[in-house]
């Protein structure tokens, strides 16, 4: 099956979403095709052209955006003066609704990866009438258990990398909430403190979730590294700006929305059991397990499953 051919946007722009923020968006594929919106991970990773190739450009009108504070959106989270208090899940959902109306879309398929799956699920629970289907991969729900696993629990599996991760913090902060502690460093007025914290955070990300070379290379970009680390710790340290376990609790709100969950069998996020629980709480969902794949959408078997999912919904 494989990826669809590369395609270029036929339209793009900067949407004023308020709070001094402008969100970059682009559309490609068929202007009269089925609308689909892509929600990238992170939070704070930004969108790239690879995502376009997971959709049939003859049948889909593919919308991509860089969420607040990342990619081509402004202001960027790497800039010390950027106000992070206006970067929240509720506001990102509001941005999606502004963009949907701006583009004249009535309903669209929502595609999300990792953090994008959290945002996509919460968006569908908040605005169910505008979501036709969900395709989610490297699935997460933003629960406390998931954050605890990613910031401390996996230290038992990667002890050397975790020791280095802890060493980046003052001793008094090593027993508490590590995302909060790192975010505190990333908000320091001292640029040296911020840079060392960003490097330590992304080194831990690389250790616990081995990524393809193109992803690792982004961490060598100081602007990306700072914006990513600052945004992730901002969300992790504030419970993703949701009530505890809100996505799983509100799974019944997804009734009537078909969805496909594409998950690698070796994704360490599976240790919380969250994907299985979500699937069984959401009657209209299909769970596709891809063997011998971790937290990545690059392997051929993963691509085939994801393209299979978007093809399935293309004519609906």
C-alpha cells in the first residue's frame, strides 16, 4: 500500500486566533474532497509534509496546522517572552473551531498522533457534531498515569538515561513532579539554565522513545528543542489542562463517531493499558495492533495500517 505521492499545498495562511497568537495552516489534495485535519504530536512538534502522504490526495481535502507556539505559528514557544498561559487544550480546541469555520468546513475527519490523539479525542468530546471520524495513532489520553510513566516510570527500563535526566535538576526537585521541575528551569530568566534544561529533556525523550533520524535531528535545532521542551513540560506539568482522566471518563461522548486506533505493539505507552481501555469504552472504535512497532509512524507496516484507515473513510 505505502505512502501516497508527495503533494504541495494549494492554499495556506496565518489565522489570528486571539491572545496575540497566529496559527499557520495549509490545505492540499482535492479542494472538493472529504475534509480531514491533521493534529501533530508533542505538544509542540509542529506539522510536516510527511503527514500529507497518509491521505489519498484525489479524495481528501487535507488540512494541516501548527498548533500554538510551534512550527510556523507565532509567537514561538522558544522565545522567552512568549506567554504560555494562553497555550491550553481549551484554546487549541477553540483554534480548531476557528479554522474550521474559516475554511468553510462543516464536518471533518480528525487524524491525530501521540499528543494529537489526546487533542483529537477531547475535541471530538467537546464538539462531536463536527467530527465525522477519528484516526488516531501512538495513542494517548493525557492521563496522570501516562505522564507518570513517561517522566519517572520508564526510569526502571532506562536507568542510565534516567540518572542523567534527574541530574539535570536541583536535588530538592528530584522527588517531586519532574515535568513541573523542568518547566521551572525552562522558564528561568537565565538562557544558559533554559538551554541545559531543554537539552536534558530532549535527551530523555530520545532515550525512552527511540525515533527515526529525521525526528532526532530536530532536537539539534536549538529553536525547536527549546520550544518543544517548554511546551511539553507546560502541558505535562498542568495535567494537560483537563480534569484527571477526563478523556477516558468521557469516552461515552464519542458515541456515533467511528474511529480507528492504530497502535504499535511495542509502544511503551501500552504499559498503562490506556489504548485497550479506550477501545472498550468507545463502542464505535476499531483497534489495529501493528506488531513489532514502537511509538513511531515510520515503519512500513504502520504506514500501511494508517493509509488503510484513511482509505476506509475516504468515501464515507
